[in-house]
């Protein structure tokens, strides 16, 4: 403790507790003069007789108890620091005592001499700081009432309702000649270059209109004698019940700015050094705050800044430099150079936006302010740095700009208007529709100006009432271009609400449907002749399909004639041999009745086989008019029997693989024609390519109500450029081919039997798969 004697008044009715306090203070050997009082009344007498520096107050006294004792003591000695010394250990009571004005709350038996002395010293220091702060506040109040800065109050209409003496002196007006005058017209009607200053550009009237505070580092006001005075100006709105009723304009001659800044900075420095509550405020605001000295060594920061830099508390930043805080030396050097330049030039940096990479690699935008600090002599002695993370705001701004760009680039008409139907905004697509210039002012345009009279009446009488009731209206309308051209459009109108129940504004989107209208007219005309054209097309299609069927049937008949020839060749040879044998037996005399009967039976058997072949081919080509259930296995076996001789003569091995039989639903002969066509194509491909061991495999199976028949060969396959067209009508790669076999096969399977016929290339050959419904699943 300091050597200067301190007078402490102990208000305690318990002699033992009083003795304990005396002993604790006596142990310190400090220059403390202790006065004692056993009641509040005795304490009041002591206070009147002696110059007491601090009061130690017990809350349990003969003439006072609890917080009432504290309240009475503070009322009598409001300027003295009071420390509660009580036997009541109660956190809630302690908090209330501190709130009422006690400097500290001590519990008897829990403190030592050193702690007591420390509390006394801290209480005295805090009370001293409070007195100085109160004096400083009184000084500011005096400054506000007698400040050399000019202060004018402007009413809602723009007239001067108040001006302080400094304002009258600076502007050269008598107060009576200034009150009631329009501030802008009398004081701010010209710029510094003497060019007219339109009132709509005046930032102080923007404050009056919109409530946006304004700070002008440099502006020009005009005195009563017409001379100019350069001023620094602040304006802020006056709000009553949430409405702007005026604005306060404070201004001063720039020549005194430096002195005023020095005074302000000095006062701020004292407040920052002496007032703990400012630290609390600073640590709880979202902005990052740091300050450094002239050597770019950090002297402090707030809690938010400390956390962002990886420090556990603000004190850890003291003595560090940018190179201690930033792992990237280039970034540290950048900050160091920038800060040194600002301090050297004594130039503040306001709202400087910079982009950095966050810890996750994503971009982060900071709004940075850097202000040089000055000592009492006006020299720069450091730098105050504040920054705020505006990433969310920046991203939202970018999104708004992107949305605005999208809206402006749309060819549709997009616009907004206020409830009085005056246009607020129109995109470039809308301007192009109406023939309005890209930069032309829209403030004089109304909805009425953009529609023909008859169409505007419909909008006013139908569309807008619907929007007011339901919030949206959709329909068709007509736009009116400046050249008189009427543009049919589809339109939507939407009401947008703010805080009130009435719409704040309306938006509309319109799309030019002129081409659509012309298309509808053409379609209407087309529909009038469509029926006749459909009948003609159907007739042509029917004729073409009939021709294809006939061509397919003739092609199949040709194939069958060849197959009949193969089937009959063997029995005809056998008949020829039989006739020769009869002749030889006759010449040799060996032809008797028994031999003749045997020859006759053999001939009849051969002729019967040939007759059966004729019946098989005739039945195969007999069409079925109604779908029916039939055997897949029998249909395949019947088809193989028709061409078995041809296959055998070409040396082709045929493998039929499957378990049991499968019933199909459809047309058995048409199905057989498809199988015959696929087998014939495979046989011809094998014959053309002279395959060493020709083979055709036929597999059949059933799955989930469908039968699958697969026919594959080893004829070398089909080229990709050919396989893409094999089902097209009249497409063929065979010499003399018709190109309708596979087309008709696909038509039979997919149209007549509701199945699928597909092709795929396999290793060394081709594979065709037929899938059709089973009889029970049809």
C-alpha cells in the first residue's frame, strides 16, 4: 500500500470482530488510521467529524440491518467507497449489495490482512475512477451546451427549428434570421465549386427522408454574407414513435478538427485505461478490435479478436507483432507495411474490404477500419484496428446481384410497381418489348401507359381486385409498345406485403405469346383439314402394309418352294431307283407278284411322305384369325421339320435346349413364320461364309409370365453399322433380298403378339431373342 495515510471507518457493533479487523490491518504495518463506530448513528457522527477515505460496514447493527444499512450509508456518504464486511455468506445478497453501490462484499473469517488491504486499495481506486468519470461526463455535458461546433435542428419540412450560438456565429446569421428558414436553400444551396447543389443530392436531406445517418469529412456551407466555410458535418435523424420528425446537423470549421480529435483521442485513451466497463463492452461486441504502437507491436485487443487469433485471453497479444500472429510471413509483412504507411501518413482507412481464405479454404470477406492514434501532443503513437466478418452479407449481396443480372437478361417483361400503379423497375427485356431506352427514367410511367385502354380496364377491374383478394392473378393481356404495336402476352401479377396488411408493391412477369397465337391459328386451320389428311394417310399406310405383307408372303413362299424341293429330292430319288429296280427284275424274269407288291408298298410310302410334306407346308401358311393358346416347343419343332432337309444338306447342326414345354398366347403360324425367317437367315449367313463347323442353337425358357426363345448362330456376326438398321423395312445386305423379313418378324411379335424381338452381337455370331406372354399370363 502507499505510504500516504488512509482513514478507514469501521462500522461494527461486535467488539471481537472489530478487534480482528484491527489486528489484520496492524499486521500490514501500513499507514492506515482506523476509526470505529458501533452503530449507524455513531458512524454518521464520525463522518461529520473526520475526513474518512473508506467505510467498512457490517450489515447487522443495532440501528440497521441488511441492505437497509448499506442504503442509509450510501445516502449519507455518496462519494465514499463502502465495503460490506459481514458474517452473512449469501451470493444473492452480495450481488444486490454490489448493485446498490458497494465496492466489495467480504465475509468475516474468510479474509486475511493482505486480502483486506487489497480490497481497500481497489475500492479507493475504483471510487477515484468513478469521480473522475463523473467529472469527465460533466465536462462533456458542458461541451454539448457550450460547444464551439454549430448545431442545427431541421424540422420535417426542412426548416431550421433550432440553432446554437456557435452555428449562428459560424454561419454569420442572427438567430431570428435563421430560424424558420429552409436549411438547404440558405446554407447548402451550392457546392464548393459554386455549382448548384440539387436538394435531392443533399446527404442531410437523405437523413431526413430515410433516417440514414451521415458523416461528411468535408463539405461547404455558405454564410449570410455569401462566403464559403469548409465544415465537417454529422447528421442524424430525430425519431418519435418510430417516425422521422427531423434531423440534427452538427458541423464545425475544419480548422479546429485536429485539436478536437486530439482532445477526443486523449479522452478515449483515459477512458480505456481507467474504466473496466469499457473493456466489458468491447469484449461483447461482434467486431474484432486491436491496437498497436508506433513500432507495430500490439498493445491490446478485445476478446473476439483474441479468440480469432488463437489466444486464450486478450492479454496474450501484448508485445506480439504480426509475424507472431500470422503463420504466413508474406501476409504478416503485408499487414505490417500497410499499418506503417497509415501511421506514417496519419491517414485513416475506412471500410476497406479485403478477401482472405478461411481455415476451411473458403473465401472470407472482412470490413476493415484502421485509425491512427495520437498522443496529447497530436503526434501519432499507434493504430486502432477494427474489422468485421461480412462474408454472409457479401454472399447475400452477390446473390442479389446475380439474381438481378438473371432478371435483367431475361427476354420476358419483368417489372414492379407501387400500390398507386407507378412503375418502380423494368428489366431490359420489358424495355425492349415497349421500345423504352435502357437508361430511361420510369418514374413518370404507370400501368395505364403500358396497355391499350380496353386491356387496362380489364386489368384494373378484374386482375388487380383478384390480386388484392388472392395475392396472385394469372391470365392473358396485351402490351402497348411506343410504336403503337400491340403484343399479346401471358401475364402473372403478384402482391408483395410488408408489415402492413396492404401490399407494399406488385410484381409482374409477361411473356410474348405472339408466336404461340399464330401457331394456334395455324393449328386451328390444320385441324379443319386434319381428318381428311388422316384418312388419306391411313389409306396409304394400309396399302403399304398390305404390300409389305404380300411381299413378305411371296418371299416366304419362295423359301418354302426351295424347302419343298429339298424335302422331295430324297423320295424322288428313291422312286427313281425303285422304278429302275422293277425294270431290271422284269428283264431278269424275277418280277413276280410278291416283289411287285413290295415295290408298290414302298412307292406308296414315298408318295405318302411327299403328300404329308405338302400338307405341312399348306398348314404352315394358313393364317389364324384369332389368338389362341399354342405350344412353343411344337411350333419350333414343326418349323425345323419344314427345313430339316435344307439344314442337313448344308451340314448345319441344330441344338434345341429347354425343359418341358411352354404354352404361348397368340398366332401359332405367324410365330412359326418368324422362327422360320430367323432360322433361314442363320442358314444363309452360314452358307455365305463357309463356316467350318456350322451350328444353330435354340434355347427356350419361361420367367415371370413370359416365354423367352433365343436363336443364335456361329456365322461370324453382324457389323455394327448393319445391326442398327436390320429391322428397318426394305433394308437388306443380301443379293436379291427384299429387306422385309426381319421388319415383318418384328411387327408380328411386337404388334400382334405383344412381345419383343431384339438382336445382339455375340462372340463369333448373332443372337435373336423373342419374348412373348405365356398363355396363362396373356
